[in-house]
C-alpha cells in the first residue's frame, strides 16, 4: 500500500502544521417556511498543510518518489495524521475497536490524572497473561511512540505491546506515563498496540496513544482515530526549493474527503 513517508527523524511533519476541517449542513425549507437543518457527515473534508524546511537530499528524494507513485492527485494513499492520536475510541476501552482477551476484566468510570473519570481498571482474572490491543491499518515498519498513563495499588509489571516488540514497565501507586518507541516488520501492513498484565495483576490505565514519531506529545482523546486510508495530494505539482547544500524546503497539501 502507498503510505505517506516519514522523515529521517521518524516524524511526518515539521512545525508549523495546519489542519483544517470543513463540515456541511444541509438546509431545507418546509412549506410553512420553517427551516430544517441536518448535519451531512459524508461531505466532511479534512486538509493538512505541511511546511518543510531543512530537508536533506534523501528526504526530498523520498518525497518526490512518493509523489510520482501517487501520480499527483490521481491515486489515494494512507496518511497518518501527525497532529492526532492514531487510536480510535481511546477513552472507550469497551468499544469494538479494542480486542481484549477473555480473562481480562475491564471497568470504566475511574478517576483519571486529567481530572475526569475516563480511566479504566484492568484485572487479569486468568491463570496466564492477558492483554487488550487495537490493530491499526498502518505500516508496521514505521517508527511509532505508544504511550499510556498507568498506576497500580500493588507492584505490577505491565507489558507494553508494540507489534512484535514488548517492554516491561513497573507501575507505582501514582499515575505515571509509560512509553515505548520502536518500529516493526517493514513488510506488514498493519500493527497492533496494547497493554498486557500478568496473571492476577491489576492496573488503572488512561490516555492510550499512538503517534507516528519518536516521542509522546500531549494526550488527545479520539473517536475516529488518526489513520486516513484514502487521503490524496491536493495539488498536481510538488515544488521543491533548494536553499543550500543538502538543504531544501517544500509545502505539501493533503486532503481527505469522506465521499471520495
């Protein structure tokens, strides 16, 4: 599949990044003159403007090759929103987007470190390790940072799952953010992230987040997530400006429309 390329640092963009959502409301006037308004989610359009500076020769070459592969605006590609949490329903661990093993009990309504009640209590009631995961339709070979706020009233070693990567993290009684940055199998077109508890273990978790970059940013709650599988370039021309030796700049416009 075609996937928008990361930079050498593992990031997809540089600052500033502009993201714009355009919504449409359908308005109809009844015979008695009363207006009727309905949201039209199918017409929603999301746009990003990515401004690059200081790109290396290799980074520019990768961007140009990708632009040629999409033939400009003709072919769609998968775009990982650099401003978003890639997970869907990050505050709803009982949603169908999450797959949990049968002996892992999940209970919501727990006080979270942001002052709300969006944390979840996980309990492994089985005789072996149990986990909760979400699989993203995104290239496993990319660099991702998976992070989560977690705590436990008793000594528990939670395991962060990042594709085939696993990392033990010891939880304390206070909320702390634990993270794992890695890349996986370059040939795989999907990747799963999750939290695993040992037999009999329990923990509170909040703010599960995956980002296509090397480090964790401020937590962003989601519903739809940040993986856009049918994004396109807005323009048929990719302009590159060379500002020095092995130094280039460019502005890329990307668009995603539900109805395309």
